[in-house]
C-alpha cells in the first residue's frame, strides 16, 4: 500500500468569488504542476484562503492546515500569478518567507499549484 502525502492549499482571499479552485484540484489529482515531484497518493486535507490582505493571518492558516495533517502546503497560483483578477498579490513574497521561517521545518512549501 502506497503512503499518502497530505496537502493543504492556501489561496487568495480576493479570488474566492471568482474561482472555486477547480484547476488546483485537477493538478493535485493528476500529480501535475507543483505536485508532480511528490511521492505516494496525494490527499487534500484543507483548502483555505490567506486571511485577506495584507496576509497577516497566513501563519494561522498554515498552522491550521498542519494541525489537520498537512505535510505540504501549496500556495495557489492565484496568489503568485494574480489569476483570474489579473492582480498578483503584492504580499506574496512576504507570506512565503513568513511561512518558511516559522513553519518550514514542519512542512514542505510549494510556491504555486499550476
């Protein structure tokens, strides 16, 4: 029996009304994009937003995913690319560095999904 790899995804709060996460889930299911290097069956344990601008609650959101078993946290592509709004998050780099600094020893961090 193959071990599962537990994934949590953090997405942009601003895109929730525009995107249900379909592409994120498709790439997770097919082990494509940022997920292609992960071993075992991929299991989604949570899909949450960043907490809104300026991303101060991203640590809380990441910790909640870890508490639910996430071994990998992926930042959805909407944050980095700005899709579908056409506005990349100006706090993206800060959020990634905060999570890496504070929680990076507990989980692997992926900077995009697809």
